């Protein structure tokens, strides 16, 4: 059954369920660019007395836009955490229908012993799990300030990377010294008992729980740092700076490292300065601010910064940061298609660069930056159902 037929055939039930919070679904559909600004404004201001009338207009708009929009609409209902929590009954309608892209699987014919050029240019990710994804999530600072919205980023990262077959661990609210020691401990995994000091938590599929067993490295490593920062550095909750160069240096290739020759991905959600890139107004944004001639000298690294040097990185106090939310969305959409991580982050750059907002009354935009020394393609694949 096509997506259009699915929406049309279940329209009455969909209208009833979505009427429970018509404003939420309207905003979500707009955020996913299924509506233009004009269409969103028109739907927000239509003269309907009943809530279901507003939802009917929205669903009719999805149907009128055709098959691809209906498919994206159903994908949104199936994957968005807020929608799944708000409309749990929707699962009964959609559980027999899945319009998420299927993971690409390799096929071969014959018994050739010669590896293909494609496989030789791609990192092997055969371990189960693929590797560790470590999230440093700094929300509450010692000066009393808080990075509101960062838990949304951490949760989305955990969901996406667990879906991509990583074991996800998180350390919350760390000082500069704790961040340094935590990451060095993860780099070597020599004395994992040290991790108890840092209150490491593990993603369970629905939330973070106490660490279940000692972590082990696999065929890849992901590190996500969510904090304030400035040029070339990220801040601990004590506002002391830790150079990004020091973070990656802990993971450089050595004879003893379990990660030598394996891809290491670093996602840095933090300001890289105090300047603001110009744009037009949207409310409810904060800046993740608190030196970088930063050149990666070792192989197999990719470091993605939320913003270029000297500029602030934007974070919505409810919806999370522009950069991390875009990373999660692009990974969901493009990993099942077999896209390389560099190409995915290129899409993130494009998407974030088109966002517009305001911070403290000043119009803002944002341009992420990616630096890498990867030698091969890095293709992350989701769980096969």
C-alpha cells in the first residue's frame, strides 16, 4: 500500500489521534520542511472552531502534496520521540506499515577471493557492537548557569547511535579536569574502574541507566562533546577550557591503542568564539559560548564543529542545538542509504547554514565546519530488522 493510500485509508483515526495536540503536529511538520512558511502561517490562522478542523486541513495538505510528502509524514509519525510520546495510539495504526528506508545490504555473486575496490576503500565495521559512543553532556555549571536543551541533544544522539549499533555511554556535568581524565580513560580503557568516579551512564533504549559492564572498543569510536566553548576549546562546568586538540590527541594511533587504524568521529557542540553570524529573527535561542589553529596530524579522525572559528553555536532551550539535531536527522535519513559520514556531514553543513534565528535580540545564522584525516569511507549501518 502506498503512503498516500495509508494516510487516506486511516484518515479518520489519524485525525482523532492528532487532535489531542494539534499545535504539536503542525509545528513538527513545519520543522521537517513538509510545509512552506506561507502554508504554515495559513494553517496556523485558519478560521476553524474545532480542533479537528485544524488537523483535517493539515492532513488534507499532506495528501494534496502527493506520495513523497505522505511518506515523509508517516516517517515523522513513526520516528519522532515527541510525537510517539504524545500520540501513543498512532503505533496501532502504523505498526503494520513502515516507510522508513531499508538498510542497504551488500550482495555478491561468484566466489572471487579478490576483495572489491569498494570494500578496500571502506572501513570494516564488523564488531558487535560497532564501538563506543561517548557523550560528554555539560548542562549545570558551577556559576549557576545551565545549558537548557542539551538533554534533548544527548537523548537524540543516544537514540541514533544505538540504532547505528553503537554502545552509548554518557558522562554528565564534568569539570575540565574530569573531561580530560574521562576521555583519556576511554582512549586506553586500561583501568576501567576509574569510570566509576565519573558516574558513567549507559543508554538502555529508553533512558540512561547505571553502567552495566566494562566498556570495550570495537571497530569505530564516536565522541560527542556538548558544552560551552571558545576558539579551539570546550569548557568544563567550572568554565575552565580543554583544547579540542588535547581531546583528539588522547586517541592518536599508537602500538598499544585498540583504535589504531580505526575511524574516530568527534562531534563538538560548543561555541568557537563570541561573534554572531547575521540572519533574521526566530525566538528562544541561546549561545554555547564560555585558541584554533587546529590541524589534525594523525590518521583516521573526523572532527565536526557546530560552528566555524570565532563564532557562536546556537541551541534552542527546548528543541536542542541546531547542529546536533541536524546531525541526528541526517544520520537517520542517509545511513540506511549507505551514505559516507563525510557526505552526511556535508548535508548537515548545508541544512544548518540555512537556519535563521535570534539570540538576545540579535539576528543570527550558523556555519558548521568539518575537518578530517580519514583514509577511507566510513559508512554506518543501522540494525537490520
